[in-house]
């Protein structure tokens, strides 16, 4: 007897849920790095070389070794437990490209605001933006070498975040660390939006 679709196990019948996630934050905070670390496909990048022309326009203090910058967006994809396909959109960090944020953020389930404690105030515009839009977000502090370590509570206070906004440490170069940030964001966004997760929560991508 040939089995019809109705006899397949539930997991095999369900298509993964497509979810759009935005990765935002200030200039040079590690957005492109994070998308590249987790993407299971070759990430799309729109990097341009920082030239002398940008001196005085782009503030590269703290990231003086940075040679390129995102001018439109990053794009990558990661599947979690065959349940969710996360489409990752990294925003351009520099102020002169902020006009693109509305396009990038449209329809997103939630956002990661990456922060660098050496230049914490650079993530204020991203925090303000997602607060105003009502998009659930979490703050992930990318731990650059040499940067002073702060308590998460100190960072929460410094960014004037409500207690419901999760703050966590991460390393944008580490796959496990980036996956954990994504899992925390998806769970937070679903809870905030009152959505029920698929049968199993997206743990252990
Ligand atoms: N030590 C350390 N360096 C990092 C980390 N993440 C990124 N970098 C480096 O920091 C620089 C900035 O990284 P990008 O990923 O280009 O930053 P971005 O946020 O995409 O920058 P813009 O698009 O220009 O705003 C690069 O030289 C990375 O190699 C990190 O976790 N630790
Ligand atoms: Mg970038």
C-alpha cells in the first residue's frame, strides 16, 4: 500500500516557517561578520572600500583597521531544526545609508541590535528605531578583544532599555554564539508578538 501525505509524520509534512530577521547596530560593530558566520549559503555582501574621501564623514574611531563598509545590506540564510528558515538582513551601519533601514526592516519578525562597548552610543539609533517601529529586538554585545567588559545590567541601564529587552554577550565570529543569539531573538519575538512556536522550540539549530 502506498502511503498518502496524511500518513507522513507531522514534521515531514510541514514546510519550515520563513522568518525575516534584521541585524542592525552602529558602524563596524560586526553585522557583516555575524551574517557571514551563520549563513549556510554564501552570504550576499555589498561591501565598498573605505577611501580617504570618507574621512570626516565616517567615524572609524575604535575600528581603525576597517577597510570596507556595507553600503546596502548583507543577506544570508540559516535553517533551524528543519522548522524555521531564518532570512538574515544586515543593515548598513553608517548614518549616510540609514535611509535604507525601512526597506530592510519591512516585515521582520525581530531584530538583533549589535553593540560594541567601546562605542555603545552608536547603537542608540538602532534601539530608537526598533522601539518606534514596535519591532521586538534584543541587544547582543559583540565582545571585541581589548574592550572593557560590563555587566549586562550596566549595559541595560546605559542604553535605557526596558526590563523586557534581553541583553546578551556574543562573539560575531563564533557560529555557536551567533546561533544562540538568533534562538534567543526568535523566542523573544514570538513571545512579544504572542505567537506560538512550532511544535518544538528552535533550540539546537
Ligand atoms: N575582535 C573581533 N573583531 C571582530 C568581531 N566582529 C567583527 N570583527 C572585526 O571588526 C571589523 C568590523 O566588522 P564588520 O562585520 O565589517 O562590521 P559591520 O558592522 O558590518 O560594519 P559596517 O557595515 O561598515 O557598519 C572587521 O574587521 C571584523 O573582522 C569580533 O567579534 N571580535
Ligand atoms: Mg557591514
